[in-house]
C-alpha cells in the first residue's frame, strides 16, 4: 500500500464564532496559572453545520511554566433544526512570550504568531447528527479580544 493512499484528508465542516466574557483569574496553582473564560454565545456556520453557540459554557485554561497554554472548552451548540450538541474542545496554544502576553491581556495578536490547534469531540442524541459522534475532528483556533474563531475539519 502506498503511503500517499494512507494520508488523511481534512473536510471543512464549519466555523464557530464563540463570544467570550472577560477571563476570571483563579490564580497560581501547583499545576500553573489557572483561569476560566465564560462563553456567552456565538454563531455556527459552514458547509455542514449551522446554528448558534448557547451561553453558559466555559473555557478552562492552564498556563504552564514553559509558557504553553492548555485549554479545555465545554459548551453547547444548537443547530438550525433544534438539535443540541455538546462540545468538548481541548486545545494547545503556544507562541512567543510577547504574543502570549498580548493574548493574556486580551489584546489583538496576529494569528501567524500563535499556534493554536484542538481536537473537538461532539456528543448528541440527534440521529441526523450521529456522524459528529462517530468522526474525528481537528480545528484551528484564532483568539480575538471578544471572541474565539474556530474552524473545524473532519478527518477522512
């Protein structure tokens, strides 16, 4: 079997514009600096997903001593047909100390200066959306001061 025939491909399924409130600083813990960013809403649009991000979720963040940020966001999206989908989006964000400091201060940062990728996992009981449960996804994340832009791709 040729290696190229085993290469996975990515199919864009949608973009999430997740609106966030100001971060809540929990403080320095034995694991690192911990904070939580409340999720207050947003939109979902794209070739295979359309709907809205419901308010009430959170993005739990841990800044390690090496400057890398580990993130775990949990929230709900409501698709246009009314189906509810739980999202568990674990990510890693790294960049120069200067770029990471600007993000921590909720200032704009050129996305080219930051590596932020995730592997979202979806859960739903809606049969028409079962493919979300039965597939693997990766995402590219761009942090803006009042929102997080997430482009989601299904791995084929």
